[in-house]
């Protein structure tokens, strides 16, 4: 391979970096030794969950999910447990994948430091308190591999400001640091160096109420100065994002971006054209439907949609193609063989988004 070919390959590889996190989760999901993968401890008045797979970005396995679920139910019934803290081991990731489809009835605090994607979002964003740091990285990149932003994405994404959630879901755009708080993903922002102190103060609370917990978090939030005056990364584009992504079809969103013609619009258009067309259609409809549903209703809808996706070819082909490309640096052929559908033909294709199938998913 010549230098020019290698440069082209690396350029294409960089375009697909956002899928690597998901792939690590998928490849490790069969790991069965869950004994040390999650630490479940009582500390003071709190139950503390530590996702303990830092080598694999703390991605969740089935064994971990079963352990966490069972322990959450025990802590809910324990009168000596007043709050629950969930965090990730290491400094790189909170949790980059997996899913727990449940809610906790006690105060639940997620320390979403580092990479927070997929299942990491699922075990944090629906809780009452979510604490970001300057090293937090949030994204929902599922449309890149033929899936959709599940883990309740159909509930929380359309409830973000304007059409921000639609933009994040369709493009997989990454939010970092204080922007995770500004966007509404996190409820508080705390400087990373103070995160350990925050946890200690939370654990030191005696029979705390939600108000007590909120007071502690607010105190740390108010004292955190990192990037305090930095504008939201999408601030200058929000009016246009709200306009572009107000469309009811993916085709119209694409037209809106093309007609705008600005460098930012064309950059997002380029990203969208790399996504699974089927996933784009499913995701847009998922968020539109989810905007008026309860979280339990959305989770039922998403479960049924996920089963439909497993029967199709986009997800399997998307993962296969991304894995092959990741390994490859061994092959120049990073083009999915099956679902090469043009956006202009989207309306003719995926049965998963026709009214009959969606009626089944939504009822």
C-alpha cells in the first residue's frame, strides 16, 4: 500500500472512530466473569456501585446488569440505605455501553466522568442527579451501526432544549465537559479534582433527603470554575439546528442542510450521509413518538424496535463492516454490502418504519 492509499485509509478510519466504543462493548459482551466487574458496597448511608472494567471502558455485561439490578432492589427495601451512587473505575470512562431498563426509587447519583455512551447513558440520564466533569464525553452514536439511541433515548432526547436531542441522535455529535451540563444531560458540573471530595461528603450525610443531597451538589457546582465562561459549543448554531431538525422526515432534514449550505450545515450533512438510512428513519420516528410518551412506554417501544432491528440486516452489517474496518487496517473496502440505500429512496425501503410496524411498537 502506497503512502497515498494509507492516508486515505486513515482518513476513513477517523470518520468511523465514533463506532469504536460501541464495538468494544459488543465484542466484550460475552465475557462471563462478572465477580470483579462490578463492585457493590455499602458506605455510610449509601449504596455504591462501581463499574469495574476500566480496560473495556466499563462497558456493561449481562452478568453485571443482573448483579446491579438485584442489588438495587435490595437497597430500595433497606431502611439504612438512603441514596445510591454509581460511578466508573478509572479516569477514562463512566460507562460506554450496555443497558439497565429500570428506575430506582431512592435518590440516585451518577458521576458521569469520562466517556458516557450507550448503556452508560441508560444507567445515568434517567436518575435525579447526574454530575459531569471537564472530562465527560457524551454521545449517542448508534445510527452509525444500524441501530437507534435506545436506553430511553426516545424519552430524554426530545425533551432537551429545542431540537438539540434530534440533532444529537441523528448525527452522533459528541458533547464534552461543561457542555454536557449546559445541554441538560447532566444536572450538575463539578471539577474533576473535587469529585472524590464530593463523594466523601455525600457518604458522610446522615439519613439524607433529596434536598440534603441537592444542597451538597449545588455547593460543589457553584464552586466549580472550569470552563465557566466558555459558551456552549452549539450556541451559535442552535437557531439553525432548531429549524433544520424540525422537519418531519429525514429527507426534509437533508434538504434543509443542503439548502443552508453553510460549512456547519454541510459538515452535518456529510455525517448524516455516513449513517444507516434505516436507522435515521427509525430514530427520527422514535423521538417524535417518544416526545409524548412516558418513560415506561418509551422503553417498551424501544425494546420492540430493537427486536425488529435484530431481524433486519442493517445492524448486523453495520457492526460487521465497522469491525472489519477497525481490524483493517487490513482492507480498503469499508462499504457495507447490503444496506446501501440512498437517502432519496428511504421512503421505499425499511418495513420497520412503516405505520403498521410502528403501531405494534407503540402499543
